[in-house]
C-alpha cells in the first residue's frame, strides 16, 4: 500500500501555498505541492524546490490534509494540527482529529499571516513537547492544541470525561449540578452556552466583521490551555476564536457568511472530535467487508483513498483538488463516527468464594509518550494474575454514512436513492491484545438508521408530529432500494422498531410495518424477506424500568445467536455473520443505543463462551469497561446528529436509572430544541457544501431564505412526476392535445401579482386551454387547478418580476423574470379544488348547474376520473346570457432560478430564466392566435362566401399579443418592500446567520 505522509510543512511562497511532505523511516521523499493563490489550482513541484523555513513562524507542522474548499473567490486549505490516538487495530494506531487549521489561499500576505498565527498557537499549546526524529509524534499533548481542546465543540463533552483522558475516572467521578453542566461541560450545550455564559457574551460577535485575515486565537488563552476546575466563564470565553480576512472588492452574497462557515468548519472538522483516521489501515470497512474487498481486487493493495468505502469517506469531496497529483501521499480519508477500545481480564475458572479482589480491570489504549506507532501501547502488568485469567481487547467502531448526512430534524427518513438519515454501522471487535494472527478475531456488526420513509418533523416542537410525504408508490420505491442495498451488503436483515405503538410516533411506525409487509409480499426470489419486530420501548420501560429491555433479548436472543459473528484467523474468514440487526427509534440515538449495547453484550458473552469463558460466573458483574465504551459511543453519535450527548446515558453506563438521569435528559432536550430552531439550519447547509452535495451557491440561497433544500430529494424527478400527475387529473378531455408542461412559481392567492409567499405550480398547455395546477408537494397531489380557454386570453406581458429586495438574489433583474396572462373569464373557464368531498369550495365564480355548463355547440371539458369520484368540487362560471361585461383576470407566473446550489454541484445545465419565460409565452401566443376567431368582415363578403378567405388572410399577419415590459420593476419592489419586512429578515439573519 502506498505510504501516506504523516507530517507536513505548510508554508507561504511567492506564487502559492506550499505543502511539503516530511519523509520518515522507510518512506520515499514525496514532492512538494503548490496551491496557487487566487484560483487555488493544485500542482506538484520538483523535489529540489523545498520551501524556505528559516524565518520564524514561516511554516507550521500538520499531521495530514483534510481538503480544500472554495466559497466564491475565497479558498481555504484545511489541515490537521491536533490528533489523539484512541485505539490500535492490528498493530496500527487510529487517531481522532482534535484540531484543524484553516489557511487562506487568496494572497501571500493573508497566507503568511495565517501561518504565523497557527505556528504561534501550536508552539504555545505544547511548549514542553520534545522534538522527535521518529515517524511517530507523541499525541498526548496534541489533544489540547488550540487551547482548551474540545471546549469549543458544541457537543464534545458530556456527562463524562472523554475516554482518552487517562487520569480522570470515568465512573463514579466528580458530580456536578445542572447549572454547572450547562455552564461548564457536561451537557454539550454548544455555542448557545458559550455565548450566554461567557463574561464577554455577545460582544465577541460584535467585534467580528465581515473580513478576516487569519484564523487567530484570543490573546488571553493561557499557554497550557484550560484546566478542569478553572473558572467556567473564562474557560469558555478563552476558546473563542476570531477569524479575519481582507475581502476582495465587491464581495458576493455568500461571502458575508464566510466567517460563520470558518467557525463551523473549525469546530465540526476539528474540536468536535468527530472524525477519525489511520495512516495504515482502512477503518471504513468491517472485518467481513475488508475481506470481500481484498478478494475483489485479487489481493492487490490499493491506496487508502481508493480502498475506502465511499459510504463512510467523509472528506472525499474536499480532497478532490488533490486527486490529479501523481503522488497520493496527501490523500488521507477521514471517517465520522466513533472509535473506542478497552482491555479487560476474565477468568476461565473463577474462584467460587467471595473475594474482594477484582477479576476484571480497565485500561485505556492511549499510548505512552515514548511509544511507537507500530507498537501496541504498553500496559502495566497486574500485580497478581491467576493462571486461568486471560486478557482481551474490545474495540468499538461506529461509521456514520455520508450519503444522507445531516442534523436531526433537517435530515429525516430516506432519499430517492434509498439512503436513510443517521445511518450508522457499528462494529464490535473482540481480539487478543497483540492481534495475534493465530488467535480468533470476532466481529459483530449492527446497523441503525432513520425509518426508511419520506417524512418530516418540525423543529419547533418538543415532540413534533411526523408528517408523511409523497405517494405510497414513491415511498415504496425508495424503501425497496434501501433494503436491496442492505441485503447485498449485509445479508438478511432483522428489523427492530422501538417507536411508540400509540401516540404521534405510531403514524410513521404503522406505515413502516405496512411497507415491510408489502416488501415481503412482493419479494423477489433473489431478495431475502425482512424480519420485523416492533418493541414499544417507552411502554415496556415505563417507570424507569429499563431492565425490561431484557424482554426484547428474550424475543431476539435465538435469532442473534443464529446470525452469529464474523470470525477471522490466520488472515482468513472462518465464519461470516449471517444476518444484521437494523435498530431504529425516531432519532436512532437514545433508545437505539440502549438496545444495541444490550445486543452487543449478548453477543460478547457468546463469543467469550466460545473462547472458554463464562461471563455469568465472573466475580465482577458490573462490566463497567463495556458499559462506558457503549455510552461513549452513544454520546459521540448523538453529538454528531443532535449536538448533545445521548439521553438515557446513565442507564447505558451503570445499568441503573434514577431521577438524576431524568433531570439530565430534560436539559439535553432543551438544548436539542434550541439547536434545532437556531443552529442547525446553517450547519446543515455547511455540511451539504463540504460533502459536495451543493455548491457554494447554497450560502446565497441561505441568506435569502435562512434555510436550504434537501439535495437527497431529486426536484427534477418530482417536477416531472408533478406534471404527469397534474395532466392526468386536470385534462379530462381526450380530444385535447397536450402540448407541454412547466413548473413555475406563482402567488399563493389567485388573480394577484404580488401575494407572498410564492409557491411552485404546474402550468399545462393543450391545443385549446391553459391549466394552472396548484400542487401539494408533500403528498404528491393536485390541490386545485384553473382552466382557461385559450380563446379568452387577451394579453401576455413578459418582463422583470421582482417581488422582494431583502436579498441580492431576489433583487437581481436578470434572474427574476415572469409572465402575466390576462384573460376574460368565459363559459368554460373553471376552477376545481380538491375538497375530498362532493361539496364545492368558494372561488372566483359561482357554481353552475349541470345544464348550465353543457351545450351542443360547445361541450365543456370532460371531468376527470377523480372528479367523478367526488374528490374535486367544480366551480365554473354561469353561461353568458347575451352581452355581459366581465372583469379580466390575471395569471401571474415567475421563472424558477436556472442555477441553484444543487444543480451547480451536479453540473446540470438549465435554460435561463428569461429563456424559460420566452418559451412559455411564445407557445401560448401561437395557440391563442389559432383558437381566436378571425376578425369580422363585411356582410357582402360573407354573403359571397369570401369571408372565410379574408379571415384566413387576416390571420396570416396576426398582431402579437405579447407585451414586453416590467411586471414589477426593481424600483417598484424597493418601494413596496416595507420596513417591517426588512426588520423581520434582519432578525432572522441575526438568529440563523
């Protein structure tokens, strides 16, 4: 396997940022890499062009490259400046990222300033760190790089000290009050607590301006970082970083959000301790998956970035600028999730008498300062060990999927490709401390993920009601894709559903069960049927009786035992796990982690029994080493999805539940509620951007609407389906020839030009009529439609259509183009509304009788099949009696933006806004002129039969009905945009951006 660079030098040269890989023992020297200022083009340099590092603070050392990203014209290199070893797997160390540096690539002055600042910060954080020439750098000091370690992380500390801290007891340690939890560390209360409880408070944000020169650190940070028992206010405020850049002239909309993006990137990629990596081992694959991948490549070792599972390769998009280099030493895959490890001792023949001597002991896998990378960490030998005692290592690896990544209420359910939100593969590995090839390595894989249906929940409620989305057919298509994918990867799937059988959660739970039954009924021969177990966790464990989880084990115990685990020995698989458990609750966090830890303990007992150890006979039955490992795993996954530690963690750690745990859970619920309303919207947009799901245009869209769209749902497919559905519903006459359909936006109130908010509608055109269909995008159904006879259209106006000026995107005249169609309501212009009853709703005209709407000469459009079933109520105008005066009505339509953050990321080319409107207007005009009668001729001409000929001649040179001009000009929009509207947007921007 090609070797990855374990150390890098980052320097600023005349023409670009220089990355110089440092060679270690056994490694060949890799050439330096240059990132050109301005356009951030990455290229290799000759090996003899090494950067000048003689000037103090002219460079800094990094442990790897996270990637490179560009927002508008501003590019930043993200490098790992802090790492900490959390495990050793097969003799190779596994690290968690504890800090990163973001270095601007815009100009030399900015790069030099940022590099000097980073170098100073690193020197302050580890003043006593000895220099080492070996390839292994001591990581014990790296954990506090940046001053304060993970204090800045919104969810890096919970009701425990991190498992890497050696000198702090994990169980039975220091207790604190709820107020201390909020202020200091234990609840993972994020930036909300940092701001409100800091002695500087919101003044920090007021001091930040739109420009930045570097990623700096506050001058008040002490050289040795924060201390555990120090002042909580000072500890929080001292870790706030100020980021400053000198923006180029004329910044775009999204550039104003760059400071917030940089703060998020520093926390998310660095101090949150969410990302793990290894230089030598592919940690994105389980034991079974690694074996299958090796077989597929015929034993050829691929570079890590090629061997890594794309599902769990999180910085793949950020590393894309480096893929073109001939040398792959910089391509270091990062995985979001959790890696933890414990050693424990068990007795094959435990004494049968009471003894105060512990028969198990806990130790961490963090290496000593002098340990080498390839050597397992040294452990203190027990003072007295019985000959029958054996030592094992348990390693827990959780891999979060990058496919439908995001935060709690903003990423629910499933996407069109069958990827579920918060999907996590958790592998529990049992091995010897030395990972001896002759010893067995046991691997047990479990899955968790959101219920694989289209549904949403509002973040503005403590217990929001799930809202099912899209049609049953669309749900089943995605559902089938999901489980076909899981079946190919893991084999048969046992589903464990923990949501409530009664109450709001049952809405999605019942639909889940229906989909499972339908899947099994339509099951293909090559697809394994799904086993489904619905265990109402809250009902079974009511009254803090969490021990009732054992009831679930009683049900599934035999199935788990039959599925077994993967066993590897001598580099070959002796046995492969036959099935996988997929567990879910609503968030797939708290209840899920409690049950998964129980399943893991059940399997561990079986594996140790196979090794000749009876866990039920051990003197120590608390198994704190196991409980804390799974509790840490639950906290890590919860922080990455909900920004707080996991609830019910007290039971996972101690197997006991009391009122203190309930009070702590209340605090966590409040924090989740706040984050869901305030922090998560921007964070979700940033995550989608870093993963490459959207382009940097997402920040322009976010500043306009304070939210972003879900890239996992294909809007193009939804719109095509909406056109087809609307066509089947609205066009009931088979004699009408369908010409085309478009998706446009329109005021939510009919016959108005400006009635915010606008909504996406379906416009259908036939050879005789125009249909405006209002569509329910959540249910994939037509809510109402209007039919306009083309002969009644009297005018079409095309031009600038600006409805708001509160954001630059909405005030851009080239991107805001619309059409207004004016018509005189006639006999067969109708409006139908989906009332789900036989009754009609009020509309713009009175309801006629059946006799009124039917005539021999001009029969009305045939009602749709839905109308015949009583789903739609019809509203049509009364027949005209003689000559009557009608009030013209208007259909106002606006083109959708041609370029969006999602379409740019997928390189989708779409017609411009003006082009969209011109196509619609031209087609409507052509058919209108064909449907309108010819101008009247003289009576003599009619008598002689020449009227017809004259009519044809007159229509050969028709007068255009299209008028070019502003519908709502920029000046008019500025006048109509009120102060209250501007204030409302300003408040939203203050809260969310």
